[in-house]
C-alpha cells in the first residue's frame, strides 16, 4: 500500500552482520549515523562498537542477512582488505591510522558537545591534539593524506573539522615559520566551525533552503568560532581563519565582506579546504561529489571566490585524484591511488586492485601513470560502484 509506514525495531549492534540494510537515516547523538539505503559492512559495524553504540533502529522487513546484500558486503570487505594490503606492501603513509583518526574526531566531538551543553570546555586537549598531528606529520618523509570517507563514518561536523585540519596542514606546512606556528594554525583550522555548536541541528541539517531568519543564525557561526578561540588564548592567525573562512576574494563573503589582500593567505587556504571537503562529503541532504569535479569547481571559482595562487598550491599537494581514491581505468580495471604526482596531478601513482572482469587481482604492483601512455583514468568510483559493476 502506498504510503504505508513500516514498523521499525531496535536491534543490538552485536546482532548485526554484514549485509544489514538501513531503511532510513539514523542519527546518533546530534549527527547522522548512516544514510538511508546503505548496506552495512563489517568495518562499519566495528566502528559502531568502538564508539559505544549498543543498538540501532532498522525496518522490521529489511533483509538483515542474506542473498545479494550479504554477497555485496563480503565483496566490499574484500576490496577494502585488498587496499589495506596494497598500502602495506607499498608503504603508503596515510598520515592517520583509523585509531588516531577516531581519537581526533572524538576529541573534537567532546569539545563541540561541551559547548552545546553550556559546559566549561578544555581547549588544551584540542591544542594537544594539534601538536600530536603535526608531530606525526613532521615524522613522515613521504606523506599522503587519506581523508575520512564519510560513506563509512558518521558525525559529519566533527569529521569535517578533522579533514579540514589535515588538508590545511598539508599546504600550510610549507608556509609556517616553525612547527609551533603550524601547531597553532592546525588548531585554528580544525576548530574553524566551532561556532556551529551554538547553531541548532534543525538548521545545520536542513535539506531545503534556509529561511532568512535561519540564514542569519548560520552566518553568525564564524563570529562565534573566532570569539571562542580568542577566549581560549589562540593567536591572531587562527582566530582570523575561524572568523573569515567564509569570506571571498571578491568581497561577497561573510561576516565582514573582506576582499583580496585584506585576507591572510592562511585564511584564503582555509576557505578552499572547507569547500573542497564539503563538496566531496555525503550529507543528510546531498550526495558527495567526486574529487576531480570538486577541483574543477575550485578552479572555476578562482578570481572570485578563491585565490588562484593558493588554489594552485592546494591542488599541487592534494591532486586531482587524492590518495585512497578508487578510479576506473581505460582498461576497465579499478585501481586505488597511492601517491599524487605534484607535477602531473591527473596521472597519479596507482595500484590496480580489480581486473576488468571484476575479480580481485592477486598482485597489486605499483604503476606510475605519468610514465605510461597506455592507461589513463576514466572516472572516479566508490568501492560500492566497483562491487556493483
């Protein structure tokens, strides 16, 4: 019957198995946990357990285990296991392990939630976090950034904060005068959206256009972010990153309508990092955009929204196809990106993980696309796309 409401039941996370179908958007705390239509993988279920989530609400007529869904989840886990093996074989340094990333996200989440509840918060924990991340960065000789894939992770605002911090650090590390300055800059970049802790979830996750009143509230979050960082003793550059990350080169941004060289280059970098991660992330109201398309949009908006020189530096470091991207080659094989070629951003170093017929490759040798004319990238795909070919 059209419009029939399906009953939903609560299931213990310990009862879930790969192949469980989520019938609708599910929220944990104040953030989206899993988007409707997603088939749970073993990795996602383990993530729930690490977070202390004990039960999940799901439609009572969903196929909890069985048939094509279970096979699909198993195939997806096979691909992800193959990628992990490739990373180990080729010593791909993705900056943050899953454990470190979970710790970083939890620290940011704790700060946001404390502010939302009106509690006294300990900014020193987040400062310590920025020091730890910069120390990890400084210890690497061949660093690559693998951002959180939010199709498999929840808590958008907190993950977005960490992702922006990592993107920012990748470029700002070449500009900072010292490790101490970089630590302070990363601290500000990670907390650029701290003011959103004072914005209602109904506004942040609203799928439609904001009303004038809602938009006025949303436009206050950079001011609130800067105010809280200033109160925590942050320096002028981190405070300016928080206050002005929504400003534009042409003066059409907010909250102060600054333009051009009135904006520090670290501020101009923060706006690019913020937009790039927002474009390439799944939200409750939109699907994510592939990395290459996001880069095209940033290039198109150079001169109006973004500084062309800063955008060039960002693209040089991040690449058109960032580390960890799944790409379909001209041979119809699927590969994972291992490294970015800074002087040939459309031709990264890859490792093929799926043959043209969809079977897993037994050997994932490294291949530099800049050194061959026989293969090229046709499209960015997700792991799920590769399974459902």
